[in-house]
C-alpha cells in the first residue's frame, strides 16, 4: 500500500462526508478539518505512518483536488440533426462505468468526472445512433484547451460509444510516433483494457507498432463475429493509404467493414487534416484519405479534437469534391469544453493583471547571440545562454522542493524548445548534458565532504531565494536533498530522428525526472508529465503553432507555485494577445450555442495581431478575408425585431427576462416615470443604475435569432470596450432598465410577470417571417416611437426637443434625439402576444428587448482587424444596415 492509495481513499471519504453535510463548495478550513479527523483513522489500513510531513502533504493534495469545479460544455448543432437518442435506449454503460472507476482511482476530482460524464453523453447524442437502419454521416469538432484533458474526454467518448453499439474505432493522432505511442498507452489504460471481456475490442495497433495490413489479418480471428476493433494510428499518408486499402479489400468475420458503425477521432484536427490546396485542385493527401475512409462506411461519425481550431473554422462549409465528397468542416456540431478551475492556462500565465505573470514568467534576453531564433539546421551552438543554465538550476531546486514535500516518486519534467531542427537540438543536448554533469559532480563531491565548500552552493542558494523565497522550506533542507535530485535527472531529445522517448509508464514506481529537448514533436499533443520549468525561444508567428508549443499549460495541482517559464519579452506579449483572442472565440461559440445557432449559421472571425503574428498558416486560410471591424454602438439602437418560433427557445427567453426583472427589483427602486413626461404611455416600469453584470447575464441567456445583424459577440465586444473606456474615466457601467406596457389597457392582455402587473403588447406577425422565427415588425423595430425618453427628466426631454426644432427638421421627432440625452444605456423590455392576420393570438408572452446607447461624445471604440470566414462574409456583408427611425 502506498501514500497515493491512501490519498485516493482519503479523497473519497472526505467527498462523501462533505456531500452528506450538504457542502457543495467547502472552504479550506472545512477540508483541513476533515483531513485532520480522517487521516489518522484511514492510515493504518494502508500501512502508512502519520506524521507532520504526511499531514501537510495530505492537506495540500486534498485542497488541490476536492473543491475543483468544471462546467458542462456548450454545443452548436445543426437543426436537421435527429432528436437526442441516448436516453431513448436502455443503455447499461459497462465500459463507461469502468472508466469512471478508473478516473476515481487516478484521483480525478469528483466534479470533473461528473462533468466529463455529461460532456461525453452530450457528444454521443450528436453522433449517429448505431442501431438506426439507415445510414448517416456526422462531422463534428470538440474544442478543448492545450493540455486540458482532451484525451481523457475522447477516451470517455469511446467507452460510451462502445456501450451504445459502435464497432470500429479509428483514432488518428499527430504525425509523430511518440504521440501515437503515448495515445495508444492511454487508450489501453482508459478504454481497451477496461472493457468487459465480452466487449473488449481487438486492437490492431500497439504502443510499439502502428497499423500494417499483414499484422491486421493475423489479429482478427475468424470466430470474432460481432467483435469491435480499435486502431490508434499516426496521421501519415502511407499509414492511412494502407488502412483504406485494407478496409476496401478485406472482409470482417460476419460481414463487410462498410456495414460497421464507425467512430473516427481525429486528434489535433487542425494539424495536417485540413485541406491546404486551392479549390480547383484535389485535396491534400491526408485530408483526401480521411474523407475516403469516412466515405467507405454507411454509418460514420467524425469527431475532430483540438485546442486551436483556427484552421478548422475557416474551412468553407460549401466545399465539395466529386470524388471525396464534402470537406471536414464540422457541419453537424461544434462542442466547446470548459476547463476545470484548477487548469493552469494562458489566462493565468499571461494575464495583464495581478502578480501571477511576474511570478511565473522570466524574460529571456541573452540567447540571441548564442542561440538565435533564426538559426538554420547547420548552426552549431558552442555555449549556452546564462538564462538556460539558470532555468536548469531552478529545475533542480524545484525538484528538491517536491522531494521535501514527499513527492520524490512523482514525474518531474523540464522543457527546452529553442530550435525546430533535430541537429541543433542534439548539439543543445550535449551542452546541457555537460552543464548538468558539472553540477552533479560538484554537488555530490561536496556531499561526500561536508566541510568542503564551493562557489556553486552560494550561487544555487541565490537562485533558490530569487525564485522560491516563500516555499516554506529552508535552504539547508534543499541543500541536503540536492545530491539525490541531481543523480535522478535524465536528458532526452524528443524528435523524429532520435531514439529517445518519454515513456513515463516505465517509471511509475520511481518517477521520471527529465529534461526534454525538442521542437515540433514536443509541440503537438505530447504530454510532459509533471512539467515545472519551460525554456522557450522560438520565432513562430502563427496563433495555433504558438499555443500548441505551450506545453506548460495543464494541471499542476500540488506544484503550481513552482512553475516557471523563460521566454523573450516580445513572445510574452504574443501569448497574452493569443490568450485574449482565444477567449473571445470561445465566448463567441458559447454565445452562439445559447442563441441556438448552428456551425453553418454563423460566420466566425478571429482578431488579428496588430503587428507580427498570423492566425494560422496562409494555406490553411485560403477561404478567408481580412476585415476591419469596430464594435461601435455609440448612439445606436439594437432590438430583437425577429425572434425564434420554437417554444423551447421562447420559454428560455421568457425565463431570462423574468430572472432579470426579479434581480433588478432587489437592487434598484421601482419607478413609474410616465408622470415626468408628456408621453401618455401607461404602466411602464423603470429601474435606474442597474449593475451591468445583471444585464450582461440576461444577454448571455437570451437566445437571439441569427437574422439579427448585431449578434451577441459583437454586442459583448462593444460592452467590453465601453466598460474599459468608462473605467479609465473612473466610472463603472450601469444601465437603466424599463419594462413597457400596451397603450390600451384591456383585461385580456393583463398578466402578472416577475411579481409585476403588466399589460402585454400585441403585435401581428410579419408576413416575411423566417421559417424558424417570427417578425415582430416589418420596420425592423420592436419599440414604438418616443419610449427612449423613459428615464429622462422633463428638463432633459425639453432639451432634446429643442435640439430637434433648431435643426429645422419638419418630420416627426425621432428617438435618437432622446438617446442623445441618456445618462446611461437603456435596456427596454417587452412582453408581447403575437397574433395572426385575423387578430387571433397564436404565441403569447413572447419576450423581446431593445438596447439604446448614448452617443458618449468623445469616447472612441478601438477598431481591430479580423480574419473572417466565408460564412461571415455571406451573412454580414450581404445584410443591409438597420434603418434609423426618422
């Protein structure tokens, strides 16, 4: 029995206790109390002695994993997809249940396992039902974060798909054997070996061998009728070609391969899978082969996984080829995974605020002369920059701290990524090997002769005090353990030419303590277990390549404070920019999901870097254009003049409005300001200075029809810029919120809503309504004229009317004159009964809104250049501007 097993049992016991006490979000004090109570009770059964060191380690471990929260992901899905089918079948989930038990044994937080269960079930619902008699072809994309657990997600999806009746599983990994082998091992642990004996799939690949036709014939016995099959293969044209030939030319016992329900998982789907050829040419080999494999089957589901979807979302959804059928655009669904709150991601490392950025990041400014970023493959470095030596010494000290914390048997890694060329990486390895050996000799020699001092000890102490002054361990304790640390360190070069590998599983008892030198192979999917120190000096300019190089992202529960990254100062700015635009893209996708949009409904855009970076490689964005977009709504009116007709979405919007009204009544006084105006509008309600958080939450929940020109991402981009500008003035954004009633108060339109007596408005549905929606007005308006004066005083109304008269305009006064006097944005809420041409109510209680923004005079909203997809161009550059209400 080990302390790891003890901690797993302790975690389960504490979670059960907290759940029985109704504590969904326990405090640190609660968890400490439970550790102190339960640890002495459980430890004897695991043959572990309890002391102060073990207790502190247990407290750290429990604090790291028990309170972790993770939200269920969000999906965009095509409207024609059949309704969810999983709940319609009586599935017992033997593979998934085994996987869930496995995750608990790996000390995954309970909430994360629960969310993973919901996510994989939701994704399975978006795939084809293997019991359907008719054929189907699904194309989808799952968007995760770099090093956030995408493999765990698709391992769970494979388990659920096997339980549902899928029979053939093809997992296409990255282009390097190291990643394929690592993925094969993980799927054997998390899927193949967990399945009950009668369901266990035959694996045609192993950690040592990729697919070959000859081995495949030998591995499937003739009696294997109905048995499922799994292959984990490299994203390599020759391997894919061999697989395609074998599928076409061989037969499975009991039937043809083409009749088997196929689940194809494309890991790192933005890498090599995207067709980079011009439209008039045949697709690239790997893209064409993946499409050909899918076309071989009557029932196929393709699911791409990536953390950097820039290339995938720029695939033109209308691209089709007579031989290869339609492209790999995720036309059926995009599923956006959330990261747990213990994820160590770009927003934490590269945020522009707080102390974290200063703590984790070190400026690398001494490498250009000795390891230039522009060096070619023939470059031979003769020395290492002092910053790299310091990073290595910091790694040794970080390992020593973990030794002192009782984690000597855990994996510990350092990443060195300074060149894309294998020859240069090998030269760097030789220089690093020499530097590590020198320190090993001096540290171990000093340990054998305690009275002997050398200059290295003083230097190492200064490194310790610079990077870890508050680690809670004295330098004397670090010094005593450093000989053991330095003897355990190994160096590996990880590239396609070296024979080295990172088989952490071979060191499960002792832990692998490694400095890994590499380039591209380390940048795509390969996981560095226990990564603490990263030294990065590269000149890549593409968003997706840079993010994939960020192997320092992931989960660092017990040692997050030890993590350090060295990189040039300009690169720190690059990553900060990419972190911001990646979050912007995710918010776009989540907003689209909440609005019920589909992957093909909405044109996606990615904000460009103002200077040097590009979104993705040029040949991956042939179907895009550059556009300058200024999310500027100053002095504008935005209204939901078209709404969904689907009852579920109407009910969602009604509930969003009800929640907002209940909230505003708790934070602001309810007014009836019609007495302050000359307008005879009966029964409006007004709440002043409502915090923007309530209104933004309402916008997030309200599902806006895609026919609206101003989508939620555009609106939120403007609100973000507006809040930033107001804060620079020392002001926080607040709203006035109004709820409007009908002009004629008839009893049949009177209702109680959110605790308020409301006289509903009535509107006739527009004849030009879309098939999935209702037009509330042929004028693209919801509000009647004059209502934007609701929060204005009599004096402000008089000022607006005076300005209108001085202009000499003989037309009826337009609302933008009142808008110019608003002190805050005005959110106008409407509850409407929709009627047909015969005045019969066919859709009651429809929620709609309008937002009126003051001009804000000198406030300027910054414009940004975006790379936009063809869908964006089709949707937004063909839409006429909404008319002003003159």
